[in-house]
């Protein structure tokens, strides 16, 4: 599959270089709009406008949804207002609300003005919620029925809806059952609708254990609920349990994809660098900040080493073994940092269990630290023939393993409490601590014991 995608991209770039528009159009027709979004992201800047101009209007709206924000803004600038209005007309209300902040104000105004009263109400309902909440994710076109109607009436209703809209809502596995005040009472699964006697009423076969999604719950919490309860869709309600809309599994997949992408980039300090072909100045500035931060922390570790320059000159073996101490401390800390950061992301870590989790990780580190301290003691003795050097090396590795574990547990928790993403800053702080403490313990104890 990877080889096939690579060949397709090579062919596409070749067609664009040779200005073979017909071949480019053939390639475009073979791909879903979301796949077209990935193609335009992979294209160098000089080919993007030509490719974008050849994308059909009916697909442009979904392509804008699929690409990251920086690229979306640049594509919008390349598109005239009439084309924007036409390509956005087929999007759902929640999708429009997701990108309206990136559109020119006059386009948004014209788009809203062209809506009927019902669509305007639905659009403003979604727009009032932040993008990273259930309300911002939901589709307001939830299909609801009353519990006092017959299954036969529900079936006729769905037939009329299909005829009117051309299709039923996506991911429709159940209908939401509401009362006269629009409060959610339960759900009617389509499998029950088609398998029970149609003379029965909705109340006879509806399910009452409805997994409510509060409109103000975060997108990450929504994703966790879908994962825990294996949902395909779920109703979104306000504080009075009144139906506002529904969230489907494809919305959740988008959330998971976005979170995974941001965390991957954050590990290298590239959280805001989504466009591979972004302007050089923009990329350089973002990376310069991260590199500068790492340079400062590196100088801190170097300063600690400099305090023991005389000791290193007298015992060359110290310089040989120093990287091992720093590496083991960093790896041990990173393992705990990853566990705790993942727990925080899944809302599993809190004040109630952080100390228990830290102590648990320290016990694991104590066992592993003891094991590998014994191993390095033996190795260093066989290598350099010095029992004291082996003891100092083993002690330093054992202590730095505990320090790394303690730091890996506490740092992400404190950063989260301070409103800082642990995935961005946690690794830098951890590396600084383990390097500085590791060198200090190793070189300091060597100076006291060996010299």
C-alpha cells in the first residue's frame, strides 16, 4: 500500500510538472475528498494551486475540512467567494461551524443569509460551542421520534426522510426517543424497528439505558466514552437532558487522529508545524525556540560536568562511563513519563492516585535499578579492574534511575496542573534533571571516593 501511494504521488507530480491537466483530473476522480486532502498536503507549494483549481467544486468543501488549518487558510485565499459559497453549501452544520472562523466574513454572512430559518438555527446552535467540546462536534440533525407512536409510523417517517433528503443520516444505528419537552427518554435501534411487530409502539421496544453525552464535555472525554461503551453514535444533551444533536463514530475518529498527530509532533517540539511545505521563516522560528530551549538545558548539564573537570582529567574512565549514566536515567524517566502522560490524557491520573502511582513506579525502578546496577558494576570491574570505580558507577546508575522515575511521575502531573501540555515540555525538563543529577552524583561521588 505504501509503495502504491508513493507511485501515485510520483505520477501526480509528474503530471503537474508536464501540465497534463487531464491526467491530474483522472487521478482526482479516483480519490475520496479526504484522500485529496492528503495529496494536496504532500504536494510542494508550486503545484498546490494547479491541483486545487482542478478539484471539483462538490469536493472542495470536504477537502478544506480534511486539511490542517494553515493549509486550509492558504487554499481559501486561492478561491473566489462564489466558489467558496458553492463548495460549502453541501457541508453539514457542524462541519461549517468547524471552519467558519477561517472564512472571509462576507462569505460567512452570505452563507448564513442563504440558509432557511431551520438551518440558521442549527448552525448557530453548533457555533455557540467551542470546537473541542461535544457541542462543537455534534451534528444537530439528530433523528428523533416520540415514544407514543407505532413502529409502523416510524418506518413511514424514515421512508419520507429518505425520499426528501436522498439518504438517511450517516452512521444511523438508532433513533433518539424524546418526550413532548424534547427530553431524551431512550433509543430505538433500527434492528428492533425492523424485527418487531410494527403494530407495537416505540415505548414497547425502546432501550432506556441511553449513554448521554453532555454538550460541554471535552472532545477527549467523548472519545473515551465511545471507546469504553463501544458506541457508533450517541445523543448530545444540555443540562436539562434536552436533545441538541448527536455525535457519530466518524467524529470521534477525527478527534483521535488529531490528538495522535499533535502528540507525535509535540515530542519533537513541532506542535504548530503541520504543513511539511510551510514557509521557511515560519518553520525556522518554531524550531529555533525548541532548539534554544534544548541548548540551555544542555549547557546546564555541561556546567555540572565542568565542576568536576579536574576529576575527569585524573580518571579518564569517568568520561567513558558518563554517557551510560545519563542514558539510563533518561530512559527510565521516559518510561514513567509516558505512562503518566498517557494516564493524564485518559483522565486516569488525579490528586487521589498520583502518589500511589509514583510509589508504584518507584518500586519498579528499585528492582530494575538494583539489577542493572549489579550488571554495570561487574562490567566496569572487568573493564577497568577497579572495584571502587565499579561501586561508584553502580551507585550513580541506581540513584539516577530512581530520580528519573520520580521526575517522570511528578513532572507531567505538575505541568498539567499549571495548564501546560506534558507532551510538549515534559521530555525537556526530564532530560535536564536526569542529566544534571546523574552527572552530579557520578562525578561527585567519584571525586570523594576515588580521588
